[in-house]
C-alpha cells in the first residue's frame, strides 16, 4: 500500500539554525500538508500546498516557515531560524483531491525536531 | 471553528480487554479520520470513516454523522495497542483537519 515517507525521523539542531524537513507524498497525490504537534499537545495544521502555491495556512505558519516542492517527488518544510519553541513532531500529509467532497489525508510517521 | 472532543482522556486496560473510544464534534463534517500515535510519536492512519462502519482486524469504527459522533472499538487489546488515539475532522471546503485532544490508552500485560 502506498505511504507517505518523511526524513529524517529525528533531527537535532541549534537555536538560530535553518532546518529542512523532507517528505515524499504518495505519488499520484496533488495536495500536500504540514502539521505540527508540540509535546503533549494536539496536532495542529500549518499549511496546505497545491500547484506550487500555498492554498491555506494557519497563524502558526509565519515568515520563518516556507514550503517547496523542489522536484516531482519531494515536499519540504523549511524553518529559517529555529527557536526553542519550534521543538515538535512535524507531520506531512497528502491527498488525492480537495474541496467540499469527502477525501482522506494520508499522514507520514513524522519528524521529531529538537532545538537546543 | 469546529470543536472536537474525545473521551475518555485516559484509559488503562488489562491485556485482552475490550474498549470503546468516543469522538464528538460540534458541526457537520465531510471527513473523519482515526489515528494511533505510538510511544515513539509516530502517527499511524487507522480509519477514514466520514460515515458508516469499518473493521480492520481487532479494530473497528463507527461514525454517526447525523448525531455528530464516532466510536473506535478495540477488542482483545494487546500491549502494542498502547499510545494515544486521535480523532480528526474536516468540514466544508476547509483544507485542514482539526484534531481532538486524544485518548491515552495504556494496556497492561
């Protein structure tokens, strides 16, 4: 069964450094997402991406975040200058469609980011 | 925005026992998904169930969309079932899933 993959599984970085989290969505999916979960809290939506553009973002997704589909298979989340409060699990998801119809979002296993 | 409430917040079971987890939501939805977060933090897709009933091995789920709730049943629980179970919903044309706070399940040997 196709699945979303994420690399690395765990990344440790120093405050102020840039990090790039990578995701490979399911191959025939066109819509991509990033979510975040701070330890012990709910999973929160960050951003939705389609056709090389951000289609929706939350208030969490500020100027230090950016997303990109650099090639036909990868989808990345970049954090420009990491802060301690960016420490969290980051989940990538993809879907075949969007809109008002019912559809499933397929989640990857996550990348644990630790900022020291 | 839509509210998602899960109950109970914590559940401790002996191995072999059955359990029911509940997810209530405050408005009509066109997507409902159940996830299991294992002790390593990984999120595992369990069910996509905007309505009706589905079964996968020892797990099954039922969503009654008209009454705005979903149930996840775990039968003959095993220690590997431990972790947090999340319900997430999406309404209208929104792109984001809204997650509940989860049920922390601990299965004792």
